[in-house]
């Protein structure tokens, strides 16, 4: 039985991960989100809900105690949140992190699509995301960063991965595919250790998500 802290538990991918963990495992879940009333019905025997902001260090640190894995799926200003996550993990001795973000962290997206990504997201947001990733990569925490292509709600699990230092391949990915990768890492924490992975649907190199 693994204890998992889900940061941003009301997010679309987090909901898929949560449902699969409840249906496929005996893991214990801590659901961390800013407005607890949005989470709906919980399985009290296996789920605990904490209302809190990731920027609130003391609440976050308290939530970390006794956890085995932290899965973060967040929006907002990423750098301070990443710093708080790492600080709280190091303070509580939690050492496994799964962190979901977008593509383009390393200017790894080639061609016209790569140029569009950079221009559409914007330099301030991209720089914030890159600083957050660097905080994670420079820490002592065992991390898996997942760099996702543009997401859709297609009911399919179909994906390929690219390692840091290699060109990003496709343009789109289903949220169910991202959730599947997260579930695999939760089930086998030695999988993709200290890795930054691009994830996309195979064969979508020429597809435009815009």
C-alpha cells in the first residue's frame, strides 16, 4: 500500500489518476486542493482531503508527512510552488515526485510547431516554467517531470516518450494517456527515475492543435 499526495486534486488529469488508483490499487490518497468542497464524495477509508494552497508552506509540509509519493498537477506561477514542494519534501523526507508540466522546457520542440509554442505561451510563462523545472532537477528529490503535448479529452491511451536532450515528436496527447504514465510510475517508483519525459501521441508530428 502506497501513500500518495495529489497536489491539485481537482484537475482533469488528477481526477483520472484518482479514479484509477481507487479502482486498481489499495493505495491511500491525500487530496490537496484550494477549495475542498469541489472534490465531491470521497472514500473515507482510503482518502483524506486537505484544503490548502501549495504556496502555503506550513500546510503543504503538514500534508507531506508520511507520504510515499507526491504527484503535482498545478496551474499558476510555477517557480514558487516548485520551491515550496521541494522544500517540504526535503523537510519531511519524502523523496519521490511526479510533476506534470508542458512542452518546450528545453527548446526541444522542433520546426514551425516549436516556434508557435514559444510565441503562443509567451516568454514570461515559459521562463517561469523553466525555472520551476530547474529547481526540481537541481534538488536531491527523485523526480519524474512529464512534459505534455497539447492535451485533449479523447478516450484513448496511446503515447510515446522522449527523453531530455532529444527532440519532442508529436503535438497532441490525451489526458488519459498522461494519467496512464503517472499510474505506471506510481505503481513502480523506480520507473523513469530522475527523468524529464516528453509525452505525445505517436504520428501526430504534422497535426496542428491550434
